[in-house]
C-alpha cells in the first residue's frame, strides 16, 4: 500500500518523450549547504524520512558544479569523470554511480551522455560541514538543466525545482532542503501545507523579522572524516529503543517551531534548537553500536555559550550536525558583540582556529 502510493506520486517525475536532441553542452549551478533546526535522523526505504525537518538555507557555504555532457555511442553504462577543485576525484565515483542508478528512471538520458562533473566548494572539503547537501543539490540541478534543454520550450519552473529537490533527496536526504530559502521543510506534516516526504518545500508561513539575515558561525572543532556515515547513522534508528519517542518529539517540534517563527520568540527558538541538537546526539549515544560524536572542545564551547548567555542575556544558541562542529546561531542585531566573544573566547577550541561566517541565504542559482 505504502510502496504503491509512493510509486504513484513518483510517476509524475518520469518524463515522456523529449522534444529536442542535443549532442553536447554544459550547465553550471551553485547550491548552498543548509543547517537543520528540527533534525532529520532515521529514514525508510528510498530516502523517505521518518520525521519532518526544517532548515535554514545557508548563504556563503556552497558548492559550484559545472556539468559538461557529450553524446556517446555506447548506451549500456553510465560514463562520467569527477573533479574536485580541478583534480580528478575517483573516490567520489561510487556515490555518484549509486545516485545515477537511483535516478535513472526519472532521467532517461543519463546513459546517452558522457558527463564531466567539475565541482568546487567555498568551504574546506571534509570540514565536517554538509558538502553532500550542497554537492548533491548542485548536481541534481545541473541534471535538471539538461532535462530542461531536452524538453524546451515551456518548461515549468515549479516542476523544475520540485523534481530537482526530489532527485537531490535520492542523492543525500538533507540535500533536498538546499535549493530554496530561507527556510525549507522536508517531510509530510499536517501543520505545514504542501509538505512532502518526496521533496523540500519553502516554508509557507509568516516569519518574524527577528530571523531576517540570521547568522550562523560554524566553529570547526574537528575537520576529520565523519566517524559515522549518514547511512550508518540513519540505520541505527531501526530498532532503536527511543525512536518512536524521537519521531513524536520531532513532529511536535515542527508545530512549536511554527509558533516561534511567527512570534519571533528567540528564547524559545534557542531552547527548541539546542534541544533538537542534543536529542540527535542522544540518539547516537543510545543506539547499538553507540557513538559519541562530540569532542571535548564541543562541550567546552557549549558551556561557554551557556555562560555567555546567562551573563549577557544575548540570544546566542547552538546546533550540531552528526559531528563535533558547532553552528552558532544568533540574530544579526547582536552580531558585533557575539563576534567579539567568538574571536576572544571560542576560536581557541577550533582546529587550527578555523571557523566559517555564514548567514541565512535564499537557495541555489544557475550560473549562465
Ligand atoms: O542528508 P544526510 O543523509 O546526510 O543526513 C543528514 C542528517 C543531519 O544533518 C544530521 C540532520 C539534518 O536534518 O540535516
């Protein structure tokens, strides 16, 4: 029943015949990373999330991908080469091959072309910040631009973004939240109209001005490769003793977040976002096998943030991804004082004193 329903809703992303034939060309997109406020952790078959999530789209942390396509004679296999910052990167190929296999049904031209994928990030690769979200969304958008060229004229741009998000999700779940901004919801929730398990949608309700140009300073505590891959992490939520409660909590937090976004209550915002981050890590600490993804410096930073907040009353809060790095979230109006605090007291906890200054952005752009 579930599989049938999913298949029916997938059907509209399977194209009929294309109008044009094109032998070669290239397209380029830049797409940002995003940071979840209510976290996605746990999925069903075909990258369907176990609970809805909402994220801020970032602005400066992004991936730029140029996709060159050339028609080939042999159509029995996928054929592509990948470059990162100009250097051939064969280690990326298995992930892209898996992605192509998953999306072939929806992009029947994939075996028609040889692809050269040229990608670069504005942030250090393997800094632990979500390069899979920006990378997979940029690639999905490039592929949709190829489809648009094959289908032109009259390509509906709402369909373009919906399908690009749908494809990005099949590359990396959270990637489907990177295409638009400033707030994106992924996962069906009755309180959010048009929300879907299949793709991200722009948050459709009023957002208080307190959240305009919200700041995210990312403290790079540990830049090593991820200790636990997302795939392994999500799978730990199957048979997890607290998964049911966690999914209920996330659903309830979506409703709470809607109220907070409307009334601009920053204290409640910080409480919800920090609780979500710690709940995510609690899930990892209580799974089997169990993991502690925070480092001692992650905790040092959290304690300093709490002390700073108690002493100044400023609205500095944190969130975490599935790693040790800390995203510091705060309103633009408090930027000066908080940046001084970060530089004077928190940078010492960062690896090589590295941090990234980002803020809320508005999604991906095609580079013509
Ligand atoms: O997109 P994935 O499969 O790498 O999962 C990412 C999950 C978190 O970043 C930990 C949370 C989220 O909602 O982005």
